[in-house]
C-alpha cells in the first residue's frame, strides 16, 4: 500500500487519482502508523515552503518522513515535496527544510522576458538511469508550476535537468528517494508511467 502524506496542503486528490489510474492502491493519510506500515511513501506539495514546513511540524510528520526514508522503502517527493527535503529555502525569507538532502531552494533570477513562475510544459533531460524513468524517453515534456528550484550540494544526485532561462535540477535520485520538481500527476502519459514505475519499485 502506498501512503500519500497529508499535511493539509497539496494536490492530494490528483496524486491519489493518478495512482488509482495505473492500478496502485494508495491512501491519503497523516497517521504515522499508516505511513510506517506503507510499502511506498509519497510527499506531494503545492504552496509556500514556510507554510508547508509549519504544517509538517504541526501534524508531527517530520519524524515519520525521516523514518520512512531511513527504512529504505521507496519514497517519492513531488514539486514542493522535493523542495522540503532540502536544507533551506529562500522563499519569502529563509526557512529551514527537512535537511535530508544538503542544498538550497532558490528563486529564478532570469531574463525578464521569461515569466516566473515557470508554468507549463518543458523538456526534461535524463542524466542517470533512474528506475522510475524506465520506458520514458530523454527529452519528453513534463508539466511544471514553480518559481523556485533546488540546488543540491552534490550535483551527482541529479536524475534529470531542465532549462528555463538557466539549466536547473528538475529531479533527484539518492538511494530509495526520488523527487521531482515537475508534476507527474499532471503530465499525462509520461507522468502516469513514472507513477506506475514508482508503485512497482522495490
């Protein structure tokens, strides 16, 4: 069973519907016991970094997230669920993240002719043979909505990169953790393939 973590913010219904569409059983929960018993864990996210971290702490979810990752079970972060894994974010002032992945979350500072937030479809370049991208082509288009991007200390964890005014890390892969800036649940066929791959990942 796949646990989708509910911290009071995020695209929970669309993520759960995407898992349902590919035949994987998923439950939206903030119960630490359910998260602990799950075979796979998903951390989705939409909203401001500081508010989301405050809710994670308010609902006592920081420890279940850490335990899930430390246990070695497959873990997927989506959009803000990627950013929350990092050390800090500069969104509306400096805020501490979970600190699981060393690095920072930075705002786009690019050509003013390019709109921020970066919103819509963009190509994703695969950098490493991550199991979640099996059956997905290098250069496929994915759906993005974000004004901030991650800068990992260790660039070797980048699974994919994308260019929007500048090249940025659009997903990471370290051990049992994969997290992406794009929204697989909104990315049609390629996104559903990633979600299906995640549910089958051991």
